[in-house]
C-alpha cells in the first residue's frame, strides 16, 4: 500500500459500521446519505454481484461512481476473477476494495496490483485492500496474504442477498481469526458482513470486529438515521465490553 493514511485513520476509530447502500431507498438516497453522515456513519458499503460468483446481480463501477458522497466508499466485489476489473472500481472512487479468496485464481497478485494503485479521491489516502471469506472457507487461507492485506472480512451469511439469518459459527470464526492475526504479530482490521441485526451487533463488536457491515438493519427501521445511530451505539457498547475484558 502506498499510503497508510486511511488505514491509520480508521484503525483509531473502530468499531465502525459500513452501511450497505443497496438496502437503501434509491429514491431518497441523497438525503438519506446526508442523514447517515450526521448520525456518524463514515463508510458506505457497495455489494457488487455478477450473477456468477454469487446468484444475484447488482451494480457495477458506474453506480459506485454515480453516488457522490463524502462517505468513504467500501466496495465488496462478489464477482468472478476481479483482477481486471480493479481499475474501474478505483476510477469510480473506491477507498476500500475487498475481494473473495474463492473468486480469484491469483489473489496474491491481485492484492499486489491493488497496492500499487492510487486513490482517485485523494492520492495521499491510499486504498485499503480487503479479502473476504465465505462461511465455508478455512481461515488459514488468509495466512499467505498477510503482507498484502489491510482488512479481512468474514461473511456471516452465504453471499447473494441482504436480510439473511446470521450463521452462528461466524462469531467463533472471528475469535479464531483475531487469534491468528495476533499470533502472527500483525495489524490487520477484521470485519463481519451479512446477517447483522440490532440484536447481534454488540456481540460481534465484543468479539472484536473492527468494521461491521449492516444493510437491512439500518434501512428497515423507522428511519435510516435512527437505525444507524442504534447500530453505532450498540457496536460501541460491545467494543467497550471487549476493552474491559482486555484491561
Ligand atoms: C451479502 C452482502 C452483504 C449483505 C448485508 O451478499 O455481502 O453486504 O447484503 O446485508 P444485511 O445487513 O441485510 O445482511
Ligand atoms: Zn457486502
């Protein structure tokens, strides 16, 4: 990674929620994003699905670019062989790009290539590189990637749809992943994506998730602003429990 500015900025602010834009009402997206920002949201999560790697199709780089926002763009690529598509997403303003280890033939090369790219919003910021693991993928898969990755996401559901039920073993996997990272003496952000609700976000934050992706839980409540405020405060409560355990 050319610049660690964004990594350092986020590291100090965890836990963070990253709000899934595809759960939003597109007719009121502009004003809703303003309200999310006022609620304290910093990351906007784009779920890119190609109908091949996962069953649904969603949006591409054109949509990512068209969403004009001061929120950081967190792009989750659920597409086959994303290597040649990276440039399009970087040009669209991605600040964070996550790929699935299951979708790339050359994950390491892809991460190296992403590490050489420049953030289109601000060259000094750097682009955070993430890998995501489906619920059935062994955690050890990420070990050889540690030199080339800033974030590791565990999917709490099988990718394809918002609003699915959280797979309970994800919490245990997150704890094991944190141990693997600590044992290796690395500083890598961890995240959980999928199936997060008002009822389980604190628990996930207490296990130590740095970035928690949440789509339907923010947009299905009364207002997105209230939904986001609840999720941020519950994540912070969970993280306080984590820090109390450490002390
Ligand atoms: C699933 C996506 C997730 C998901 C989040 O394939 O990666 O980002 O849509 O939505 P919720 O929070 O509704 O599970
Ligand atoms: Zn996602």
